[in-house]
């Protein structure tokens, strides 16, 4: 074990774990004293007992958020003041980068290098970007009739409920919090029960940066209790949710049963990578395909989990992705050289393995992987997996596995490729590999997906929107378009006659 690895292990032992609810500018216990156990997928050890927020705690957090919103301590201050707070918050995240990265890695098992270079850095950049955008959003003057003046302004909605998943806790929290707070809203954030630790520090750092008490509240808890209470609360005017299709349906139901609150949903995907026989570079394509499915252990909503290969190059592509899978070995995520970490939990690992077994039973061919490894560590590790001979009727084709599992299918024509790519209920993302610009444009226009990558995969930045079509949800994170989901338009009409 290297000195660097030992250093991260030692830092992990010394790390302070915040495990109480962050409400109205301070840490408090849950109202009923309940907690839930937070285990690390690295070695299965108990990290801490976390306060389990319930209905009363959500109500307390929402009341604090509503009080702060109506008092105008954040919602009605000049945009430049909000900007200064968000910029300080981004700087504090960078100052606490190692601590946040450790919390993320301990909670969800992603490689420490990725947590540090990608997750923490992206969260800070996102908050900075929206901070800098605040005072550059303008209203409108309507083209009204003579002797009348119409003004169209964007106003904050009120109390936002943000519910985020465990695969990218910091990044997706930032995607919700930054535009919501920049627009002047108050927020109650419910992190996933698998990954509450970084969110609690995030809330504390926001207060240190100058965010008034009550504007941001963080309430860990279980979905059927805290999540449902947030979704049903009559003073929450919007739910911004990223997670499973099943849970997204619950939030639509909660909205209907309460106050018809707005709901934006990002519900995952089954993203196809379509490889035509006129691709630019075989090796580069294979490397990108592999990264598209194995990054973050395949636990990515837009993971390129369907590989559609034109038949006369399929063998070469398949050989390449199999070799790439064999070269990846799960290791301890606290190792700075780790490229493939742990699956988030025992439950998720069992779910992935059940999909692999079902795929095999349905006639799929496990070309490589499909096995649990490093079980002696107490952690949850899985070899990268490739299944060939997959059919559209199989569950491994249709359902989001959320693991390092690649399903391979061959096609002959462009029309067949489009049919295969459209054969699932999802529409979050897709990739196209071709040197034919006309084909790339033609195919991308016909794909019902929120993002289509051409000759790359999962390339993006904060300036472009992210979200899906079909069962992948509605609404958009990132870019200036995110402000549309956290503001409402007010028209003021002046009679000047």
C-alpha cells in the first residue's frame, strides 16, 4: 500500500462526520430521536448513525424556509449580494475539497481521485457559475399597444424541495441548489440515505459563506418518511427530483394529493451508443464506449449501457470493449490510483447481479465479468461486465441496471439502428459514432433523447441543459435554462392613457 493510500486511510479515520439535521442554521437531532445506519461500501463498516428526519422535521425545515423567504432576507436582497454569498460558498467548497471528497468516497465508494478532481470541483464550479449569472438575468418590456407599458419579470417561486440521488451527491445537489438559491428561493434538501454526509457539510459551508438561516436546510431521512413528507407538504411549491422512475411517480402523486406543486424529474436512462462502420478511430471509440459505461461503476443515469454495432465491424468493437473490461479491476477507492471503485450498497450489488443472471437465463452471453470480487474486504465490488447476443425483449435491454454492465446488439442498416435505439421507454441520452456528418445530423434529429453525443460520450459543461425525453423525465438541470424551473413570470401592465 502506497504512502498516499495510507494518508487517505488515515484522513478517513480522523474525519469529522456530521450526522444531525441541518435546519434553520444549525445542527439538531431528529424530533423522535430516530437514526439510520450509514455503511461504507468500501469495507462494509458502519460510518455513523445519521439522524432520520421524519414528517415533523420536514415541517420544521419547511417552516424555516418559508419564514426566511417571506422575510425577504434572501429573496428580496439585491442580486449582487446573493452573488457574493454564492461565490464565497464556492470558494469554501474548494477550501474543504479533501474533506468533501473523503465524505463522498466513504459514503458511495467512488475512487477518491474522481471525488476530488470531478465531483467536488464540479460542484464548486456550478455554484460559482450560477452566482456569476445572477445579475445577468433580465426581465422584458412587452411590445404592448400605444399608451401602455407591460413589464415581464422573473420572481422566485418560494420553498423548493430538492431530492437528490446517491450516485453524484455533490454534483446533483449543486445542480439543484445553485439555480434555486441564485433565483432567490429557499430550499429543503433531502439527500439519499446512502449518501447524507457531504450534503450536511455543504449546508454548513453555505451558512459560513453568509447564507441566512433557514434559506437552506438539509434533512437526511428515508424516502417513505422524509421524502414523502416533503412531496406532500402544502408549503413546498416545487419538487426538483433526480432518481428512479418508480420514485418519480410518487412525487407526481404527492403533488396531486397536496397543492399541485410543480415537479421536475430526471429519472435515469438506457442510453444507446450507435456505432456505424465508418467511425473515425476504432481505439478512441472503444475507449470512449468503455468510459461511458464503466465510469462511476456504471452508476450514472446517462451511462451508455446499450452498445449497438453495425454488423461488419461488431467483432472488432466487441473485442475492444472486452479487452477494456478485462483491464479494469476494482480496488480500494481510497487508493489514489483506483479506477473502478465499489458498488454503493449490498442491495444495489444484488440487484445488478440479478439482472446479469436474468440476462444469461434469457439467452444473453456473458463475454466477460459478471462476478462479485473482493468479498473478503467486506465491500461491494463487481467486475465490469459485457453481455452479447442481447435481444430487445430482455430485461437487460429494457431496464436501467445502474451498474457496470454493457449489453451488445448488432444491426445492419441505419433504420434498424434507430429502431433499436428507440426500443426502450427512456430518452435521456445517446451516442453516435460516424464520419458522415449528414448521417450524424439525420440520426440525432430522429433520436428522442435530451442529449445526443456525436463521436464522443458524456462530454458536457454547465452551459448546456441536461434532462430527458419520455420516461426519463421532464425539466432541465444546468445552463441558464435551469432558472426557468425556479422562477415564475409576473406581468405588470401600466395604463398610460
